């Protein structure tokens, strides 16, 4: 039985990521082991791809990408519907 829950925060070091880190740290309990990982590190980014991370900040809890962090990222079709690639 695990004695702690592993919380990994994948961050690019930007202010938005820093705010997410603070929020998660504030919400954590004593059994939460929090680690902030730099997505710019090749090892971290390779793992992020395997986990399905498409945007940061992203949170991985006990090795699983959190539901709130999945299915996010750039959606080209949605951007095109908003005007991307269309002449004015």
C-alpha cells in the first residue's frame, strides 16, 4: 500500500503554470508528494507525449494524466472556424 500519493505538475515555468502549482500545493494534503517537472527537459517532454499531454500546465496523479488535463491543446479545426487561415 502506498504511503503517499504522487502528484506531478508538468510546467513550462510561466506565470500560468506557477499559479497552478500554487493552487495544487494549497489543496494538497500531508500524504501528497508534489513534484514540479519542467516540460522543456527532453526526458519530461518524452514522458508527457506518452501520457497524452497536449498543453501545460498538466497534472499527473499516481502516473495517470488527470481528467481535467486530458483532451486539451490546439484544435486546428476550431481555430479555423474562428478565422485562422481565412483572408480578411
